[in-house]
C-alpha cells in the first residue's frame, strides 16, 4: 500500500514525465512522455484538477512515496521508470 503524501510544491513531475494517451484540453492527441502538459500552470499545478476535463489517467496518479520519492528529481526518475515498464 502506498503512503499518502501531499503534492510537492513546484514539482509537476506527474504532469511532465508520463505519456498521456487520452485527449485533454489543449492536447487533443494526448502527450508524449517528457513533454509538459498544456494544463500545467506556472505554479506547476494542474489547471484542470477536479474537473471533468482531467483525464482518468491523471486522476489515477496520487502523491505517494513510491511515485514521488524524496525529491522532484526522484519523482521524475520513478515516473520515467514506470513509463518504461508499462510501455506496450
């Protein structure tokens, strides 16, 4: 079971590191891994969080030790590893 955390201020790793295959506002074809989401605000927070426009995949990403690690850099590394492990 993953430990629940709060989003790390200024991180945005979950909005940059993974690919998103479903449409989202500003990115009708989704986005490739490593590309910032069009909905990532200057404060590094999701601008469609809590709305119906937010893709289901994004809602499945929750702040947790095994996803976020101890730093922004570690979060990127962990999400990139998950991206590669789940690549078709």
